[in-house]
C-alpha cells in the first residue's frame, strides 16, 4: 500500500517524536510509488536500548501493508544460520533468511534484523560476512542459499537492521547500510509517550479501563525524573506498570483508592526517589568543574576536581579513567606549563606542588574524548585559585597548541545539562551545527559559548581574581 498519508498517520500514531526516521520512511515510500518497483535500501536504526527501534519495524510493515518478520542476530556465530547447510549434511536445513521468508509466505516482507552489532564469529565461519550478500542491493537479487541450491531474489525485501553501537559492526557491512541514528528521548517526549502509549498499554495488560485510573503531567514527570534515568522508555514502562498494579490490587480487593494518581501517591507506591534531580553542585572551591559526558543510555554530567599539595610536581589521576582521559589530563598540564606566562603563573609552581586530578564515582569506568577542556579549566582554576562560574558546564577536546576540538553526542549532553540545572555551556565552534539541529524548545533558557581556543574557554569559565594568587604568596615566601 503506497498511500503516503495513511503511512504517515500510522507512524505518527505508533511513535511519538523520531521525525527524521519517519521522514526517511515516507521518502522511501514516495520513491517506490513513483518508480513502481519494490527494490529497497537497507536501513539501519542505531541508538540506545528501549528507544523503539524494533517496534518501528513493526509500524513500517503496518504502514506498507506488508508482512513482518523478525530475525534476532544476537549471538549468531554459525555461517550456516544465514546461508543454510548443504544437503549432504545430516539435519540440513535452509538458512534463517529463507526460513523466515517461507514463514511470511510472501517474497516482499519487512524483514527486521535485530541486534546486528551482536553477531559473533568463530571456527564455524563469520556470519557478518555471509550477511554482506544478503544486505547488498547489487548482490541480493541472486542470493544463493546452500540448501535451496538455486538463486533467490531478496531485492524486494525491505531489510531494517537495528544496532546499539556501530563499533562492533564489520566496516564492509556498515558500508552497505544507510544508518539512521535514533537518539534518546527528552523529558517532554517521555511524558507524551507515557501518556499516549505506555499507560493505555499497561491498563489493557492489567485488565483495567481508562476510567479506573488516570495520571496527570506532574505524575509522569515525577516518574521520569526521580525513578528512571535512561535514553529509552523500557524502565519507565515498568514503573507505570507498578502504579497500575497498585490500583488493580485495590480494585480486586474492593478497597478505596485514588483514581487520579498524584506525585505523592507515586512516592507511596514506588518508595523513595531513586535519582536526585538536581545533580549540579556549587563550585565553592577552585579546581571543581562540571563536564558533560555521553553514555550508551544518554548524557550525564560529571565533575572533575583538582587539588594541590606541597611536593615535587607529581601528577596523580584517580576515578577509574581510561587511556583517552589520562592523555587529556597530561595534554592539559603540558599546555599550562608551556603557557604559564600567559596565565600569570610562576613556572616554579609546577615543581613545588603535587597535583591530584580526581573524577568522582570512582567505581564507574570513564573514558572518551570529551573532557579535554574540562580538565584544562580545572587545572587552570586550581593553579590560579580563580573559581569557575556557577551553573556552567563544558565539553570539548584540546590540542597542545590550545585549539578546541569538536566532540560527538551533543544532543544527549545538552539534555543532561538541562536536567541537572545548568544554565551555560561551552562548546567547540564546530559543534554549532549540532545545536542548530536540536529543536528550539529543548535549548531555550540555555546560553551557549562557542570557543576555538583555550584562552576563549578560560575567559568565559574562570571568575576574575579577588584575592592574591595563593601560588604567588608561596613563591614570595620562598624568595624572602
């Protein structure tokens, strides 16, 4: 069915947000309609768990009026599962691709290849290499299954792959797919999803009518903010389910209960809040800076602390840092040493003091190229004893020459900063294009500073000097 308006209606009804993905699917349909053939591209939906990648496949099948088949590739490590066994083997059978098409009873289903990043290889062959033939639009017209022994045309099938990360997908395989990134949902989107999809679904699953239980926006916001912190909505659905079960128990036992769930009721049902909403802490000490990090479940804010103690210039790093972050810290220190005069630092400070850089939450491993300017600001702050501006966060990498480099995951980081009560953000000038792509309502109330050099970062981040520099006092003491 190539009715585009109907397809748009179905996609909008099934999924809130995800505009880019929906537009791409409508484009695909428009091209098929004009060209009047079914040869399809291979789409790969990539994003964190629970954002609706697999269910999007189901919606696409419904919108196209085609059969839907799903094949999970998690842990597949035998090439024969894709290409089938030769008939000479005992227990030979066709590969999963042909089996699923046989099950669909049509040659043009919507075929979802779930978890394509979790395919593994061993002595039985490499399934991701076998998938090259399945997913190459030039080759899959003549796909050869070892069991069938005749060529089969897979070009009419619309393949949709899903993946949580792209790093583990073989480069040749990644090249054959069109990658559509699905980022995490914002607070506003989650509230709408819970209201329109999760609550009705949970009510139906627990045998309740919509008149028996309702929740307002504040209650949903409390669930999202205080009890779940994830990119997707799986955990949110579980929490909504717990609230519905509480009402179901009261109805079954014929007890009095509140039909309209309030935030206070949620606290009674789910217990104390799991997450603190306001993660931001005041920078009362020099050397404490708020950084922004990307994780597989969305953005996070993290603190970087530096302290000085009398010693011989030793550098200590703690907080389970990976190699990239350790290198960022060393680069930052080298930059400060070579530009000590610019920052009005006495070069002897570096030899007379030990420096300790710590990133709290020491049990959590941290790595990634986005803490360079944060480390540098923390060091500059502790050496000059100038405090960092309130409610400011930053992300970006640095070079030894003092250039600021762009980083990824900007949308998730911005949302994390907003959740944590940050008001100003410093980014690399080249990341301005990422901000332009984010919906205006998510970036309002935030002030952005775009920097190209480290000097620009420090001029924005550090407050003016109010007291004599502690280091200068020590040096004068030593001179006298």
